[in-house]
């Protein structure tokens, strides 16, 4: 199974259509760029307020964030929900992947059965997103990107031993993780 993960980084516009992908996961605001089957968000209320998904993707977040959305945003009830913590024992014993939405999306895709995971817009650099400056409260600095990239490398290497290939793809080139 092939999975496409759309992240909100500057290279997101280079992502191809979903043709050839069995499942598409959108990370945070990237769900507003193309139809996604799953919407991975770890900053529930903030992401909800600044995002406009195409369609009705299944929300992937923690139980507490889902409750916050359910209680405060009635239209969130139109989306099915998948507990991000339900993946915790399937692929990685460390919960380090659950710190960031992009790494959670990788574990989610693998848990859904993906053996090829292509990440678009996972630039992990700079302070801009696909459509300009970062939204409110977004923490984007070199230390954060280094930490997220290290975690992505670790889980990708672990998934590789289980037959799952993860690639960060960007404008004109791919970055095997």
C-alpha cells in the first residue's frame, strides 16, 4: 500500500495528485490543499481554527484533543476520529514519534498498512509554510527542525526493518529518510 503525507512546508505545492496513492494523510493545515483521508493534528484547537479541510477527513489526534474539539467546535463532530495513541505499540516502543504531527502521520500511515510512505512539504527548515508566514503560535526554529528530523530518521530506520520505506520528497528531488 502506498501512502502520501502532505505537510504544510514550502515544498507542498510540488506534491502530485493522489493518483497512485491508496491513502492520503494531511498534516495540520495541509488538509486544505487537497482531499485527504486522514487529518493528523496534535495542536487541536489551534489547528482547527486556522484550517479548512477539503472534504471530511478522519481526524487523528489524542483523546484529550478530540474531546476539546468535540466540546468547543460543533462542526468537528462531522468528522470521524482515530486516537493517535492507538498506534503506540504497533511499530515503535518509544513514544517519541507522538511529539510532532508529521512523525505521528508516518506511524499512522504504517499502522494503516502502508509499505511506501511519501512525504511532501516536510521541509523541516525555515519559518514559512506553503502559503507564506507561519500561523499564530507556531514554533519553527532550527532546534525544533533538528529534533523533528532526528525523530523522523529514527522511526524511518525502524520502519525500514519492518518493510516500510519512508521518503521526504521536495521540489525536484527526494530525500530518503
